[in-house]
C-alpha cells in the first residue's frame, strides 16, 4: 500500500472556520482557560497552538501558569476558582503534569460542564454510555484525521502511545464509535506494541 499524506492543516482550517461562525452566532466571545504547570517545551507549544486556534475562532483565551514545583493545593484552588467564575466557559489542564502532582485529582476538580477536554470521569462515563455532554475536541480531531484517509476503519486495531491514560480513555471511546479497537501503551512499550497495530496514535511529543 502506498503512503497517503494526511492534510491536517486543511482539516484544521475547516474546523476553525466553523467554530468562528458558531462563536459569531453566540453574540459574545466564550472564554477558555488553560492551566499549565512547569516549563515542558512540548506542553508550552501545545498551549500556544490552542491560544492561536482560539484567537482565530473568536474565543477569548486565558492562561494560568504555575512553576514546575507548584503544590497540588495551589493548582486545585486555581481550578476551583475557574469553576466559580461565570465569565469562564471552558477549562483545560495541560497534560502531562509534573510527576509529583496527581493528574486524576486535578482533572476531577474541573466542573464537568466546563471540562473542555472531556477528561473528567463523569464526561468519560457519559461518552461511553452514548449520552455525552461533549465530544472531546482532541479525540474528535484525531478520528477526523484517520477518517480522511478514506480507509475502512471497522475492525482495525489502534495503539495509542501516551504519557497519561487520562488522555487515552475518551479517545478509546471515540475511536470505538468508528469500529476501531483501541489499546493504550506507555512510551517504553511502543516499539513492541505498535508492530501489532493497524493505526498508531503518538502523543508523547518525542521519538520512542
């Protein structure tokens, strides 16, 4: 089979154009707040790209940055404050977090109605049960990229290589909706596990 180039930029441009129209229909600019802990270069780049996409879509973007050694109570309080703010419509916590922070505790602090990534357990559960509050944008985007190949997806096996299983859980449900059987692999398992896969999703920001 010859290789196919996936035109992610074209897909992204279409999504941003639709989001811009949706924001214009609202009559106001919704606000997305991003919480980032530490100075990991990949995470910083991801947040910059999210800010750029928001700006192009008409969404107000707010960044809350914390030092790499920030205590969990400080981050939790920041998320709780965003939950209470009526001017904040969506919240995301950039993953992975530094090792000393419990990702699940912080993700579970987010108000499920403001959970932009769809990582909160309540939202993952609702998604799995077919009654989602939202379909996580990242997972939907990955599926759109895979579908753009034109390949038949039902029955395919996907391996998702990521630093955090929190990232994998909603993605596995979204891939499953297209008939793809997804499994999770840590970066140190990638070289062995990906050999058995029809589809590989890499989410570790570095070669493995």
